[in-house]
C-alpha cells in the first residue's frame, strides 16, 4: 500500500473530492479504520466502565448514493470498518436521511442481537457533479464536527503507516430500512395528502426509491419525473439550488396544475420546492414557511422558540421570525455548523439557503428532504381546510418588499480563497462608500456579510468546491444589481492578482 496518500478530501463537514484523485478505495479503507478508532476512543473516554469497549461490540450502518463508483468505495469502506473487528449493517443504496435515521430506528434483534447502532457512514457527494464522491459520518446521533473529522483524519493517516491487526473481522449483515422508515413517516402524517397534487423530481438519484411511493401513501396524487436511480444523471444534475435543474419540474407543475413540485438533491437531504405557478423557492423562503407554521402557535403560548439559519439568508427571514415571537439565530453555512448550533441553542427548526432543513419539532433534528416534503404537504392541507383556493406562495408576503439576487458562484482555486477573502475585507474597510450607501455593519462569522442601509452584500468560501458564493439584497432591483456588480467587479480584480 502506498505511503504517500493525499488526505486533502477530509473537509470541514465530511470527506469530499473527485473520485480516483482525492477520493479512492484506499482512502476509504483507511477512513473506515480511522473512524472506528475514533468511536472506540471517544466511547472509552466518556464511559465509566471496568472493561474497555472493543470494536467487536459495535455496529455501524453503511449507506450509499447512486453514483457509479459508490459500490466500490462502499466495499472498501466496509472492509476497513470490519478489519478492526467492528460490525456493519449494510443498508445498500438509500437516501442519506435513512442513514441518519438508522441510529434512531428499531433494528430487529435477529439482525444485530442486543447491540445498537453506534454510528452511520454514508457514501455520497450529495449535490456535487458525478465525478465527485465522499463520505458523511455520524456518531452518537450527530454528524461529526470539523474537529472530530480532523481526529478521524489523523487516525486514518496513522493507519497508513502502522497497520494494527485484530483477532477477528467484524460481521456484515444487510438490512432494508426503507420499509421501516416509510411506515414511521406514514404513522406521523396519516392521510394528510388527500386532495393534494404533487410533482416529484428525484433527479435519477436516491429519493426515487422512497419519496414518490411515500407521498402516495400519504394520499397525494403524485406525478413522477426522473425517478429511476442512475449515477450518470442523464436528465439533469440533482441539485435544486441550481435553477436550471428545475426547468422540467416547473413546466410539469404548471401543466399538471399541481399544488407544488418537490425536487431532491443527489442524496436527498436537500429539498427544492416549486410553487403552483412554477416558481422556485429559495431556502430562506421555504424556512420562513416552516417557521410560520411552527413558531406562531408556540409564541401565542408564551414560548420563544429558536430558529437557526445561515449567513446567506435574507434579512427578511430573521426579522419576520423575531416579529412573530421567535428567536432567529445566524450561524455559519454548512450542515455540520447548523446542527451544532441547533443543539447548542435547543432550536426547534433550522435551515440553509441550499435547502437543508432540520426539524426538531416532531422529528429527530437531522436534515431530511423527504420529510421536509411531508411537512410542506401538511401545511398546504391545513391551510386548504379554511381556504380551498390556498396556494403555498400566499405565505411569502414578507418577501414582497425586497429584491434578492440568485446565488452567484465565482470560481477560485481553493489555495487562494483565504488570501482573496482577506484582501476583499481590507478593500471594503478602506472604501466605506464602495456601494454608494452607508455600511452599517460587517459580519465575519462565515466569510463577509456587509450590512447596508437597505440590504446586504455577502461572500463566503464554499466548503466543498473551488468557488466563492455571493448573495445580494436590497429594497429595489436597481440597488440589488448595483451591489452585485460592484462586489463582483472587486472580486474579479482580486482573484486575478493570484491566478
């Protein structure tokens, strides 16, 4: 085995990179071993036991997405995990949320005996292009934090040069968790979808094995697009944040006179919603709909529920949640950061611009696009009881007074992003009149969010791709465009200094 492997695919939220370059079977084998060592060390560190916990007592679920190289990476990962003596429950191809759910599920004793699921490993590159792959990891019913991923990385690197042998290989058993998950969801919602027409676009990814049938089980009339999993993604890339991937869904919603369209990303943890007029919703608009449904009733009872979101979201979201009696909290972009802040603040709901939505209200707190679809169906059903002509877009009135840009993606090699951002911050500080209006505040929680008198300009580094993401908001289309043009021109000049 090579002694000079590159471990740069270990990132802030997961392992992610181009298959065959950053992500290989060798890396996944070592990641499996490193992950088990991480879990064992943490369990023994926190346990008050006479005997130390050994890998042979542990069970981990392994799930994969529909990418063409996911089977070989999954095989290598399982070999790495079981080489330590730990056991694997192979869930096969399924949405990422079902991997998360496996830690909460009741796995039959006939499968894992008296043991329990100690963590989930999910082979996926989510929304990234088909040449990418990666690995999401959980432990103790939570996604690994940035610091914990660093620990796994170090253990994996140690394994490269010092291969410890174990007395036994772990067991490998297969389990189809889809049936249990679907039954669990149907029990929560019953026939809430009766009279509601939904178009699903699974993007030839993992949602196709669960979502359309589940929504039918809720009583919905379902029109399907691109349901069959195919890792080459022949129709469009499964990324609802990319507006052009929603073209077919928008058209179908209008033609079918559906109530909504629901799109999923590659591993089904991000949702995209298209309204009855064929218009897509940004994640902050979607989060406001969920917050209105959840926060207002609690606020009327005297509670002040916390809702977490991220730096790219509209100021309208934060202001409206606070006005309705909630506590809107801003944090960094990234599902790991969102989940950590959600736990820290005991938040009932959280979400990102990208469509990651986390429900602690009546659910487990992880991001699940299929479940998010159920909640939007439920909201429509409840509203239609009092108003048969209700449309989901009726709940977005607070956004009527602002103009918000689409997300701007500006390519920049990863090695230069930090320096470019530092230079941008200096330029903004030196030029307080850069935007032609007063700068009220600069938030550097995650990149730079420049608060202006009538909106904001925002830039941050992507955690998963060599790009900056930018977003702009103002009370007029003219100002929104001016802020965008000004900032993008400055960014272009700055990046050109480096490459």
